[in-house]
């Protein structure tokens, strides 16, 4: 049985358990997970029973038939044909007033808005409610790909850190990070790199700007390469030039708390235990009053995926098990007047504890 | 009166005309348009009357107060505080069962899903219904920034095209395009570059892959840099090595039809007229049977914005007026067995016709 047949069998079991009559696949990641095919604009109506319908751009039909196990492939040439195919499939499968999942996590907002508006009678749930029950646990091959992505992240981080110097812009640092990651095989970004220096290191997820890095600036760098569909997520903070005593203390607080958490973590912990442990570790260290406890999220086909307690508080009760891959250190320690610090690694939960896939030097450099 | 006061006055007029009681701002672009401040995670409840409420990460509060005209700024340190502020603001402003806009075009799907779910009684509309009435028309300064972005796009295109050679991967071409654009000042991507070669040139918007470019492959390159918040959108197609006669013909069909459309376009045309004209121009040329008529969308703060007839068929009736900026050539001519071809430019509608901001060589090279 191919891995896709096995996945389909398990997906259908989860659908039955959760009372989901169908899932609509619009995101690249879930489409790939079900078919093994990489395609950006495929749309699939996947019922709990019976044949799924795949709707693709007409020039992609032949390749889709060759690359996937899907039999009912419907080609479109203009948006009204695309919509027509979709509504026919929903009607044929008797789904218009049923419980149907949509890829809300990996599609743009307007697709969700339109889907909700055009399907007013369905009970809309998230496709991830079904698929993440499987995707959270990674196979050996998936883990190998994540190791590859982790290596790429480290190359990007090295290039970025080596570029940091007084007079260099955040943008130039991002340029070197992206270039090094592309050359190492990154095919896209979970999200573009963040390079936040000086006062911008205090921002929450702050893109990249034209700001010039100055001596004494902390520089928070966060990279999220995707290679062969799998992501890594890694962050480091450096100081341009000599760090102050206060910067050393704040950086050390984050580094120590993150390290203690990685070392303590055991399968069987709940997601919320990671946050509680790291919060507790920080509270024994300087500047913990600025602590923002949101330290963990899943990593896999997406650079942020289930479990994701910052987006879904109920994920705090998910139990961490071997073969799950999560990021440890997602949050930041923003100390006003001193800087924001983050050290984040993608780790694999093992039988004994966890293994960090990203291992780049963590101490303030 | 500052440009932001003037914008707010006009936004409120549109809100009153359209019966929108408030808009919720979650996207970077609309937040910037209203405040002049660049910030990724700001959330604003902006009522038709009375003070707007701005909800920001606690370390950003001071800067937000300094950089913007907003008086009611509420800081948060964890997600439940953020949500608390949001629901308080909605309640105080008596919006929980009113007509409220949300930034569905520039936010990720799960934010739209959650907003809809947590606000079941509001009549949800798109914030763009209000803001794009203004944003579609660009000021002199906005146009200058788009010229800057257009120059950056051209530098990226030049670097990409110079990299195309047998044995080079799509990924390496994208690496050079991104690097050249970053170095020229691009601070992020409307969406990452597309580099689609050979059979992948037939795909609809197909990312970048590890595929190796071979002699005779058409290579479709599409770049979307953002600089100082404004985007450009440009695509070119080249053939690696000597193009075949068929490739020359197909490329020429697209180049000629796009050129004729740019030359014919006059203010007063409707958006749908552009598509009809370009479709008609193509129909006199070879391979027009593979024509996919979707040739125009707005460009500005977003690389794809209003008017956007492929997403909103009703936009076909929007009248093109001077100071609007659109892309001409969005679609593709995918000729099975021969290749997909696209030539796309960001143009400014003028009093006389249109001026192409991106002018890079369009003929098959």
C-alpha cells in the first residue's frame, strides 16, 4: 500500500470519528500530503466516502493524472469554470448543508471569506482538524527532509550573522540570508526572514526594513526555509559590536531558559507544560518581568502548524509524542531600552526527550 | 491637514455612503495607509464615528503613540489580553451586531475564519470595500514609490534572465533575482518570484522548483518586489538557447497583444474592456485558442489589489481613471508541447493613455 493510500485510509477514519463529511483542499501542503504532487492552484473536494474531485488549470490536467492517484480530474480555463466545477462537485456529493472542512490555515483570507459566503449552509470546520491529526507525527522520510531544511536554515543564519556590521542595513542582512538558503536548496520561505535591529528587536515579528544597524544594536534574525516541501524555523540574536552587560544578561536569560527547556522536555509532556517550564526557568533569571510566554508551535510542511497554542489555546493540552516536530523558543524577551532577544530551534521529540535539528551556536556572539 | 487626516475624512465618507459602521484593520497595508506607520501585528477597530482603538504588542506602544495620530492605544502581552481588548472595543463602540469590515484580502485565512466565528452577529464585509475606493487612486508620492519598485523589478528580472542557462535550476535563477532586488532596496515580496521552466511554464502561478533548466525550455519569470511599502509586478518569458519557430510565434502573440493593449488603453475604459481588447488582439494571432483571458489587476500597496476581476467579476465594470495603477498581462498563453508565455507590466493610467512603469525588453530573448 502506498503511503498515500495509507494516509487516505487514516484521514477517512479521522473524518468519520469527527463527523466531518468532506474536506476541501486549497493549500499546497495538504494537497501534497494527500497526493505527493506539488501544485499551487489545485482544489480538491475530498469526501469521507467516494471519489475525491480534483479541479486544476487545464494545462496541468495531464500531469496531475500522471502524478496522482486521483481519477476524477476536472480542468478549468477561466474562473467561472473553476467555480462551476466546485459547486457541481459539492452538489453531486450532497455536501451543501453538511460538515465540511476548509484549509483555513494555509490559504489567503479572501478564499476563506468567499468560501464561507458562497456556502452559507455548510457547517464550516478547519481541514486541519482532520489532517493535522496525522501531519503532527512525522515519518522517517519527513524527518530527513526537515533535517535538510534545518541545515539550510543554519547556512542562512551563518550568512546573516557574518553580514551584521555597523552601517549595514537589515535588508542587506536578509539578502545574504535568503541567497545562502536558496543556494543551499531552499525553494521558498515559510515566511520571509525577519531581521530586526535596535529598537525594532522589541517588535513582535517585524519583517525587514531599511534601518541601518548601529554599534550596540541587538539584531534578532529569524529564518524559515522550505526545501522539498518541509520547513525549519530557527532564530538567533546577536549584538553588533560589544554587547553591554545588560544585553549579555537578557540574552543569557533567553538562552538558558530555552536550553533548560530542551533538556528537560520528555515525551508525555503536554504542549502547555513546555510553556510553563520555560516561563518558570525564566523567572529565576534577570529581566523575566518582560517575559512573553508563547514558546512552542509545530513545524513541518508549514513553518508554523499544529500544535499552535498561540493561535489555538486548546492545543496546550495536546500531548507531545515521539516523531512530533516543534519549535522551542518562538516568543521573545523584549527588554525596553536594552533589546529584544530570541533563540528558537526546530526540535524532534524522541523516545528519550528531544533532539534539536537546528544546532547553530546559541550564545550571544 | 495631513494626508492621514484627509484620508480618514474620506474613508469615513465612504463608510457612511456604504453603510459600514466600522472597519477592522489587521493587514499591514491598510494600517500603513491610515497611519503612515509600518507595523506587522497592529490591530485597529476604526468606527465610522468616534475614536479608533489601536491594539499593539506592549513594547510597541510608545513608538505607535509617537508615530501615529491614534490616541486610544491598548497594549497586550499575551493573546488573551489581545482578544480582551478587541472584544471590549467592539462592545464599547456598539459594533457586535453591526456592519463591520475585515481585512480579508491581506490577512491569512485563519484570521478571517476566527473573526467570522467569534463575531457571529456582525454583517461581515470586506474592509477593501471602503479603503480601495481611495487606494485605487495613487498620489504623486505613491507613484514615485511605485517607479522605485518598478526599477527594482527590472534589476531582478535582468539578474534572473542573465542566470538562465542549461543546467541551472529554477531555484538558482530565483536566488539571483531575489538577491539583486534586495540589494536594490526591496524589503519584501508581494509574493515570492515565480520561475517556471519547460513543462512548468504551463502551470498557473507555479512557485519555484529544483527543476534543472534545459536547452529549449521556455522560462517564465514573474517578480513582485515591495519597496517602501509599494509593489511592482512584472513578468517576462525567455527561452534557454535558441527558441523554436513555434515558441517564437507563441511568444510574439503574447508580446504583440499586450503591446497593442497598452497602446490602445485610454482612461474611461472599463476594466473588462482591457480583457476584451487583449483577447480580441490575441484572436488575430497564432495559438489564440489557448488564450486564458485574465489580463488585468490593480497594483499598489499590494502586488495584487483592486480592481481584481479574476477574484471579483464585478470589478470588470470599474472605470479606469488617471492615477490608477494596474498590471497588464497577468494571464498566460499556455501552448501544450510548446510552453507557457507571459509578459506583464505595471502601468500608470494617464490623461492620454497609460505609461508602463516597467519597461524591460519584452521580445523573446
